[in-house]
C-alpha cells in the first residue's frame, strides 16, 4: 500500500514540475519566472526524497539538501540582482 502512495506522489510532483515549466515558458514578468523556478526546485527536492524512500537509500536525502542550499542561494542572488543590478558589492 505504501508503494502505491509513493507512485501517486511521484505522479503529482511530476505534474507539478510540468506546470511550473509551462509557467516559466508563458510568464509575463521576470518575477513570475523566478517564483516558478523556485517552486520547481522545491518539487525536485520532493521527488528526490520520494525516490530515496522508494529505493531505501540515504544518498538521495543528502542530494536533496545540496539542491535545497543551491536553490536558496540562487533565488537570493537573483532577487538581489533584480533589486540592485549587481550581486556582489
């Protein structure tokens, strides 16, 4: 029963990534694209966690942590670029 729930979650998060990709392609402004990319990173982290649960290994949890840190830093860097015009002062 647990594996059916994991497969259903795989399907839901995969659909969410496709919707974020569609929003990136058809977005009006840059802020909407950044928000869609950030949401896509969160969905990718969820897929990695689910895959780690499905396979029974812990390496995917560490990969999810690395992607979470990179996603946070890239979102902050892009927000600073949009506000100030430069990233490093």
